[in-house]
C-alpha cells in the first residue's frame, strides 16, 4: 500500500448508527492509519424525507465518542467539499450530462405501480425480477409527447447484457459478475434527486477513493457502480465487502436485538474502547484479545481476511471485553465515566468527598461489567440494607450471632481506624473460637446486604462510624 490510500465511511442519517456501521467505520479508520492514508466521512443524505439526523450531528458525535477522527468531512472540510451529498447535486448533474452525451442513459416514464406489477408477474413465472427496457425503445416523438404531458420520469443507465464485470475484493479476490443477470438501473428519482448507486459512485470517483470497505449487503450494487467507473474511464477501487453482523440465532441484527444501535450500548454503559476492541476481534482469532486502538492498528492484518457472509454478535463476549476495560481504568477516570449513571439514582453523589468517591469506585470496580450497573452496586452506601434475624440465620447460628454481636459491641470504638478495627475483630474471633469467615460474612451482610463483595477495611473506611453502628444494631 502507499500513502495515497483513501477510504471513506458514508453513513445515511436515516436512523441511529448501528453496530454494523460502527464496525465498518472502525475498519476504514484502521486501514487508513495502517497505510498512512486519509479517512473521510461523507454523509449520504440524498433522501431528505427519511432524514432522522439532519446535519448528521448525532453521527459526528458518535464518531467523536468512539475516537474515530476523520481527516476530511463535515465541519472540518477538505479538498472535496462539501461532504454532504444533498449539497453535491451540481456534481451529479454534470456527470449525468456527460452520460447523456455518451448515450449511456435514457428516460424511463414507467410508473412505480406499473413496475411493481411487472415485478410480481416475473416472480410468479419464476423469472428474475428485472426491468424489461420498455422505455429504451421509445421513439423521440414518444419521448417528447410524454414530456409535454409532464409525465414523471427517471434516468436509467444502459447495461450491456453480454458483458462481464470484474472487481477485486480483499476477502474474495477477483469476483466476476455476468451482466445478463442485471437490469438497467436508475440514476435519478422522479423528483429529480439522485439515487444512492449513482451519487455514491460519482463521489467515490471524484474524491479519489482507493479502497471501499463496506457491508456485504452492498455487493449486489457493486457491478452497477463498476459500470459507472468504466463509463468515466476511472480505475475501480479495491473492495472489501464485510460480513453482516448477526445475532446468536444467525439472523441479521435488528432493532429488537439489544445493542443493535450504538445508542443502546452507550445508554447501558459500554466504553468506546471496549466497543471498538470487541468489533475488531469478532469473527477472527487473536492471542491477545484486549487491545487499545494503537495495538489494533498494528495487529489487524488485511492480508489474511477470510470470506464469510456473516459474523455473530455475542453480548456475553462484549460484556467480558467491557469488564476487562473497566478493570484497567484508573479509579478517578472511571469515577468521571460512572457519575452520570450513579447520579441518575443518587444525585447526592455529586457532593461526595473526592477521597470517599474514589474509594467507593475502587470497591465496585471489580464487579462492573457495564457502567450502568454502578448505580445498584453503590446502593449499600446510600441506603442501609433491609436485614432481619431470619436473613442472618443463613450465615450464622443464633449462638454465633450472639458471639459476633459481642465482638462488634466491644470494638465499635475502633471504627475510626479501619486497620485497627479489622485486626481487633480478627483477634477476638480467634479468642472466641468462631470462624473469621463467618464473622466477615455477617459484617458484610449487615453493611451491604450481601455476604461477599467489598473488603471489610474498605467498607469501614467509606461508611461513617455512626452509620456503621446503626447497621450493626440489626444483629
């Protein structure tokens, strides 16, 4: 590869960005970085009626959150401004006019309802549904008559059905397409706007894109775009049609699946580093699975890509990756990430002493799979657990409870010093011949409601002595 490598991520702002799109953006970014190339963001917003995210503000925020900084695109500009397709109609019109001059396109006046009837008829006859070139044979008089009547029309590209098209794919090598299986495709809509296939191909030519990494679902329109490159005598980029992300049942990931959209994962408390890490390793095998972006850039090998149509999305594996990243975070940095999630349930945490806050975060950090779990894991700090004798009986007999109560009553005066309290209780338990394990379990139950979890010293440090005494009184 050379320094002229140029790749692009070209999302449509018709909905929230989903995991498949994030993975495509990620691999384009990694490919560009590996080859000292340029990574472009281009917004395919040629269908204004379906625009969910005007101005692509959410897309740009998501890209920034993921750390996928683009070299050219909206707001930062570049040599091929503008990077919104809705603002590039002049470019497309100029190219369409050239195709008219070359007699490679024609007007199609067929109504959508008429085309749908023909499609259904072809399917009923077990024929491939293709446009039958009705309007290609229209006489000039017929065309002018329709224009006088203001009959809506689109422009179609003429396909040479005896030809074959070849593309190079990083995973599949050379792919051959026989054009007899394709039909003359639309370049415009009846509104005068330009289709995805046309605008996309023109922009890839004009913006000098050298490699196109996109979803497997686009492979069927690649021959049409290849024909457009050929029509303008422009070399075709190298492709990688990436596998579609499926759920564990093997079905294409949908809105019903948790984590379909990036927003799902952000709201649930997944870290951007973990999402990038996970999406980079699924569908492949790595000796070391937890990798930051710099390591991913060094590790991903585009020369050993295997051809597969789909890969499975496993939430449990994502949880594991996210947990690994959370445990690596410095407590103060993690506290900043956790604050919105905890404050949603306990707004008073914003006023917590920083030293106590950091210790509280350190206590729950080993248990966190997602950031959103923090609000429940810190409940013990803000709310005394609901404990009764029946619950304590699960961990200590009546006589053991009496002994533990005596030990606690004797040593509560040491609560100001967690180390002294810990050692004194440990020594007293040995003297009274009671299992220290049982003592620690009962103390944890009294303080947190659970027999396992935070260390005793840590609990005594962050909970105020008066609060601890109240909780000890439950035994």
